[in-house]
C-alpha cells in the first residue's frame, strides 16, 4: 500500500454511537444532521468514502442486540436512513459523466457468501435472477454514490471490505479513468482491467478489519469511475463446514429510470450493455466473484 497514507483513513471513520440518535422501525425519524454532515464531508471532501460503524453500541445502549433479526433490521434501517438523508445533498450533475436523471434510491438485501436465489427487481433494467456478489475490484454501474452495509456475519472468515483508490492511481499514472474498466460477464457491475489490477491491488488498496460478527458497518462510496474509488472484498470462507454461513449485505444505490439511461452510461465508458441471466458456474469468470485472498497484506484494523 505504498501510495496510501493509512492515517488518512481515520478521517473517514465515523462512530454513530457518538451522535444523538432516535431509532425507528420506519424511516420517519430524521437522522442527526451533524452525523449526515460528517458522512458527506468524508465522501465528498476527503477520501471518497466513509466507514460508519458502532451501530452495535447504539443498540446496546438501548438494551437491544444487533445479532438478533429484529436488532439487525433496526440497525440496517437506521444506517440506510443516513444514506437516504445524504443522497439529496450530493450534486449528481457534477459527479455523473452523462446526463441521466437518477430518479430513485433503492435497497437490495443480498448474501455475500451464498448464491442469491433471486434479484429483486427495482427498475426496468434489474430483472429477477440468481446471482452471486462481485468480489473483485469493481464499480457498480451507473450510480455515482452507493452504500454497502455489512454484517452481522455468521460462520464467516475473511470477507473483509476493500477500498481501492483508483482516483489516486489515475492521477499518479496519468491514466484516463474511462480506460480503467471492462465488462464482467453476466453481470451489470464493471471490473478493473487486468492490465491495471495488480498495481492497484498492491499499491492503492486496503482491506478493513471490522467486527462484522457483532456490528453492522456501512461503507459509503463515491462510486463513479471518473473521480471515484473502486471496491472489492477479501475471499469469504466458512470455517466450520457443519454450520450454515451467512454474510448479509444491504446495498443502497441511486437508480436510473430505464434501460436507455443505463446504456448511455455504458456507452460513455466504451462498454456494451449485456443482459445478465441466472448465475452459471464458469471457471473462466471465477476471478470476478472469488475475491482477493485472505492473506491480502494491506489490512487496517479500524477499531485498534
């Protein structure tokens, strides 16, 4: 991680338990303004990302357990509400490379270890299908800002969220960000090209060691290829073969109205919009879903 100063990462760590909060099963309680300001500051003006943790402490102070289904859902709704409160304050025209009217913010609950049996449709371009989550260095397509909520995991080792500073990589190397990415087969996400992969992984990427068994952590990212940062994960594994394993992720993103708007984004990057179908085991594309190895050397203990 030669090109990243680990001390800068602390600028983007936000402990939600240090802010006043009202918890609600719905989204009717406005989140704390200072907390939303801190998220926007970290994402827009600092490093392109925010790492929001401490939801477990927030619940414990109210005699609630984040490891229960009810506690986890309450925490996810609260964190999602923070992103939704920040969403209208991002100037999307400034950050989107094409003229697209992002008309909604949607969520998707997925399992980052097992195969997901369906993909909840949220728009004209997201049809229900079987899929596994992308773990290579990638960007999500046509959504300038995203939030990924991780945890609480069960019987999982690895699976650490990774942030990859492609913005600094392009600045250092004089590379046009439009040349960074390629299609992922049978997937709407886009991956870092192999010619750049090793250098970005070794010199511009880090994994975050978080308490993902006992907390839910939200990572908010400036996700646009031009000017943003990519993300990935270390390989999740099941240490006890006799127990079920779960790696819950809630993904929250802006979405475009329909396929033509999505295609305009792919066209800008010189890519083709292919229709994705049910996941098929294919060794030729395994690198996109396997994630980086657990021995990935640049791991930062966020809570140390």
